[in-house]
């Protein structure tokens, strides 16, 4: 990588760098790069949904209240 390329890369936004990485991974095919990015987002959403389901919103440490007789 040349100094000019490094300077150009440093001036890019995070979104531009990610888009460039997908384009390079897709061999310059922008439609394929977009599909790859969308597939990654869907996979991450699926993982996030699964993780959210595992979080308890009502867990409290301690003993259960005794039942009134």
C-alpha cells in the first residue's frame, strides 16, 4: 500500500472503509458486495435476537417470599 493510498484510507468514514472491504471481498462486484453485507447484517440480527431472549428481565437474588398461611 502506498502512502497516498494510506492517506486516502485514513480520510474515509468508517462506512466507506467497510463498503470498500466488502467490495474487495466480492472481487469488485458491487451487487455481490451488497448481498454479502446484507447477509452479514441478517446473521447479526439473528444472533442479537437469540442473545436478547437469553437475558432475564425479572431475575432477583434472594429467597422467595413465604406464603401466608
